[in-house]
C-alpha cells in the first residue's frame, strides 16, 4: 500500500478555500485516492475519491496531476463545521484501508 | 436507519475482564472491518472479513477474537483486558474489491480499561 504524507494541521477562516495536499510517491497503477473526514467522537466519513485529473462533488474537489504522485483536496468556502481531521488514503480496495496521521483542519470565525 | 451501528457506545471495565463489542451493517456489504483509534488519533486496521471469512489479521494479540455470524454482523470479543486496550474501536463496512473502496464507519465504541 502506498504511503501517504500530508500536513499535520492547517488553520483557516470561514469563507476561505482550504487546500490539503497529500504526497503518495509510490502510488501503484491500480491505486485510487480517497479522502475521509472525521469529526470528534465520530467515525470517518467518505468525502471523495479519484483516479486521475479532477473529481468534484457537492462537498469537495480532488485534483490529481498526471504523475499521480500527489493529490489535493479542495474544500470551497469552509465553515466552522468543516473543522475536522482529513485523511488521504491510497489503495486498491484490498480489504485494508490504511489511514495515515491525517490533517487537522481548524476553521475560525 | 443507521448504516453501521455499534454497541455499546461506551464501555468502562476493569483489567482482566472479558468484553464484547457488536457491529451490524444494513447496507448489504460483503466486507466488514474493525479499526482501533488510540489516544494519538491513529486509525489502525485490526481485522477485515469478506463474506464471513477472515481476510486480514493485523498483528493483533490473540486476546482479540472477531466473529462474523453472517455478512451483516462482525463482533469483537476481547479477553483479559489490559490498560493498553483503552481506545476507540470502529467498525466499518464496504462493498467489494473494486479499486478504491468507500467504507462506511460506525460511531465508535470508546473502551476504557481501569
């Protein structure tokens, strides 16, 4: 499973766009990139998943460059309720979702 | 309806006791997982089951024994509880093996061993 590296923490203000970059230099051809969000005292929640280029849903966008060695989760116009830990995962769905340390995003008023 | 439900939500027990945590999913998924999240917030896979069959056992002590009576349930039994077992345990489920699997997590069981 490709190892991922992401910033430990990020601070932002309400209404701003937050971009979290994840490095996965050893990503394999079959690996997908998936992001999860975890609020305190809750289980992780799927946000978005992609293989290449750009994926967008109602919550976030995921940008993946051509070499796929990194990816960027973009949260548009964050609010206080977006304060959470964000995890970047890379894998093929081989029965093992390996979570890294995650990025703690704190949104301030 | 809660997709993945765990019981109990909180569990406080003494060292040496045996306890169980139950997990049920109503999503029709064929794969279920147990994760442990320690005080440093690292989420570590413990077990995964596919169609009631154990697929992954990640260097978990023998005191931890998962049981899957059917595809919708994956229970975790812990014998001789130790202080280091204190953590939040999450159950999750997903469907299939397609590249990049979306997993659904339960709310977690906070286990405190005193």
